[in-house]
C-alpha cells in the first residue's frame, strides 16, 4: 500500500505513535509518506520506504495567523495525486481529519477517491474538541472519516458520550517498539546525577497544565523527606518555569534536574528507579508504557486509559488526581522495599510486552483494509 500519514511532529505521544507506525509499516514493505509542518522528532534518520513531505505555510500579510489548514489541504492534494496514495491516515480529529475531508472533496472533483482513517489520541477530544465553537467540526470530521480508531477504551467512551457520533470507533492501543529501545544501564550517566546513595525518580511530559508538574515537585519533596532521592524532569512547556520556581522556593534545586527536550529517553529511563505521572488527563499514557518497558514501576493517577496501562498493585500504584499524600507514600513503599520493588519491576516489563509493536501493527493494517474495502464497495455501487 501507499499510505499517507498526517501528524503533529512534536514530542507528544500522537506524533511518536504516528512516526513509529510509519516506520514499522515501511519495514513491512508499504510505501509511507509522512506529512507534517516539520520533520517529526522520531524520524531522525533515513528509513527505506519512508518519504517526508513538509507543509510550508504561506505568509500572507492579510492574516494574523498563517492558514496552516489551507496549506495542509493543498499539500495533501498534491501528495495524493502525484505519489498515487491508496489512503490517508490522520492523527487527531482537529484539524487533520477536517482537512483530510476537504482534500478528499477536492480530489473527488478530479476523479480521485481516497479513504481516510482517523485516529483519536485524546487532546482533540478531551480538551480542544469540547470547546463549543469547535465541537461541530470535531463531530463532522469523525463522522465523515471512513474508519475511526481511538487509543483506549476510555477515550472511545468519552468520544461517544461527548459528540453525536454515528461511526463505529475501533480501539487500537498505543504501542512500543522494543527493537528501537536500548535500556542498558549506563553507570557513568547514573553517576552524573547521583552519588549512588540516592534513588532516581523521573518525570517526562510536555509540561502542559494537565500534566500537573507542580504536583511532581511536591510529591518528590514528600519522598525526599523520608528517603535519599533525586528527580529528573524531562521535557519542556508552559509549566516548566512554574516548576523551577517551586523547586527554588522549597530548596530542592540541587536535587531536581530540568533536562529539557530529549529525543531518546531510553538512556535516562535505564538509570531511573521510579516513574511519576500525576496527570489530570491521559487518554493512554504512552510515556508510562515506555517506562514500564524499561522495567520501571509507575506512580500515576487513575484517569483515562492510564489506569489500564499502569495496573494498580501490580506494575505500580494509581491514585485519584491531586492525592499527593498517597502518591508519595506509594513511592516510599516501593523504593524502601526491595522485594516489592523487584516484583513490580518485573511485572511492569511483562505488561509492556503486551503492547509490543508486532502485536498492534496488524490491527492498523486491518483498519486500512476495511477503509479500502469501503472505497471499492462504493465504486461498485455507482
């Protein structure tokens, strides 16, 4: 198949999933065309059968903000026509599914038909999509996709309860490609962050308000009062300065390291002991899955799809949003009990293997075949 994948190229989970999916499809012999406004962070090397198409946004003096959607629609039209794509797989309902519908209609005027598969990742439903001014476009985009998938059962249920959806939504979970990760303990890197006496807690996110990074600092402070620990804060975003100022106020600047955006977090996960994710919303929790693949127990909230990934009392502990006392006590319990810790560590790795890419990839290929089947059925009924 010739597959066009539309995604955001940033450090968020949707862009990572879309890129890794494209690379895996290419490895199976499909021709993949990734379309985004810049090269995705995980597309950092030449891959056979993968072509990147940059969406260049025209700068018109008339507009306060460049019309990205219009530029994307025209780029999709161009790529579909001249690369002879079989289907489009767009990640995020808004704006990508909406733009894909526009491109599909423009192509139809030229006698070209192409099915659209839309994958819902979370923010497009739980935050952006619920804005009343955008809800009609989200509903329209989902209902006019040929096949719709969601990364978790909880996201599917929230979509169906929040919008007037007439389409079936298939649940295809996020995945991790174990072949791409090298979780080998680096003693020199470990020694850079700790004297060897302290355990390492790690948090990775885009530092948006829903990630509750201030909670990360406060939980760490509670653990630090009982055990020798260090904290690695990986990522960047609007709440980074808030977290940095909080560390200074609490006197923990020497114990907390803000490392910014890092493309390959495998080396950091390999030297860490505990992963902390107190998010307010998580449709799946891909970063928690990556930590579990590195055999790291997870302390997290129990919201969305995260509660299904991080199994309470088995791979880590889950708590209600904002219950910092329980999360801190759970972290202390794990880090101070070697037998319990090793049991959770082993469980985390085993559960992560249930989401290994070879188990998930066929589900997307089935979705593509279904979308193509609908297209062929439509042609035969003409």
